[in-house]
């Protein structure tokens, strides 16, 4: 029997949903002063912020991954820090360390760059697994264990990690446990010809990506306002057939013969939260099957390990996931 949505129309969007939609319009308007194109990537990044998840941006060098993260953080008035991941980066370079103070004759904790609102982990896959794993506790618990103490992080703490494709020289694949902590993986591609023309014209007029203040990118919302907008998720309704659709999509990745390791329950939770955040940002108080389908690839593809046969066929996780999604009936 086909799943069908209930007949009554969904309730109108609540105040928090309206606030989330207003934030989307205001923030994207500011970010576009510095970033040309990449509208879908920017919306997904904002979706991750509202859903309270971490974002992995993948693309070749020079497609504005770092610029998008910097401009977005500036547009929400958040504290921003950046770590350039390198093969010799150590966990202490991320978390901090204790330093002996000659004046007090005691050890003082020097906090690392992880103690911020938005952390840009630039080229995260250029550091070995030991250093990458230093982020695991912080990403999951939003706290750091140091010197026998548990230190809380900012309630807005979000990791924006950028990585070059794993085939690039000098890169390390991220551990599966760490990949699973990312709510979304966003592939950032090359701009369209007209967008690239606009980029060149902007630079010709004097645009400097290192000076966002001069570019006119200002805070369109306060940190408290953004945190309050997260309450929109509580106002977004999900009909039972749509909820079941989320589960079926995730379960289908485990049943496919072309996938060796499918998505776990956390992936289903992330897909649901992301769909609710996307609906709120678009001004709706309800999730549609289209929201779920739109987010299936960014939420699921980085959690899948393909079977040897699929790899020999030259298939990618995106290709196989597209097949899986087509095989799951969409609720009417």
C-alpha cells in the first residue's frame, strides 16, 4: 500500500520558523557581497548551522570553500578561528596545552583555537588520523577533556572543514568515525561561466577576499538570534509517511549489494534534523519528501563504503546512492 500524507493542510509557520526564514534571506544577502554563485552550497551551510551540525566542504583548491566559511561566520557575528591542517600538525595545536608560568610557579592552561564559535579546519585531510581524531570529542560532545577537566565549548560551536579530493597528492582519507560526525558533506564545484566572469570583474574593481569588511560583509544576525532560530526545528512538523521515508532511505543503503557499509541510525537522525532545518529556512512549518530527497546525498554519501564490485565498476558513492534513492517509493 502506498504511503499517503494526511488530508489536513499543515499548520502555518510559527514565529521561530519565520525568524529562521528571515535569517536565511539576510545572511545570504550579506554573504553574496563576497561570494559569487554557490547558492546551493551556502544554503546547505546555513542549514547545518540551524540544525546544529558540522559541515564538510569538498572541492579542488580555489573554488571559494574558505571564503564561504569566513563570509558566513562574519554575517552571523560569530567568533571565527582557522586552523591550517598540515602533516606535522599535532593535537595540542588544536586543543591547547599547559604551560609552566614562572611567576606563579604553576601550570596555566593555554586554550587552543578550538575554543571558538566557528572553527575552520582548512584542508583537514592533509593531517594524519591521529590529529584529525582530536576533533572527535569536540564535534560530538561540544566539550574538550584536558588535564583531567572537561571544558565546555561555545553552544554555537561548529566545525567547517574543507578538504581536497582524496585522490590529491598528500591527503589522508578521514576516519569513518569522524566522517559520521559531519551532518553534511557539500561538494563545491567550479562556477558557471557567467559567475566566473563576475568574479574576474569583481577582482578587477578591487575586491580582496582577505578584507571582507571592505567588501561590505556585515553581521546580519546576532549569535543569540541564530541560537534562538534553532528553536524553529521544534515548530516544524513531519507527517508519519515522511518520517518513515527517512528511515526507509537510510535502511536501503544497508540492503544494497553495491554498498559494503551502509548508513547508521545517526545518519537518519541527521537527515531528519537537516530536513526540518531546510524547511524552516525556506519558511515552511512542515517537511516535504522533496526536502528529504534534496538532502539525501549531502547527508548520506560520505557515510557509505562501496562494495569491491562497485568500486571495480568505477561507481562513486553519489552514483550508488542515486540508485538507492530511486528504489525507495516516495510518499504521496
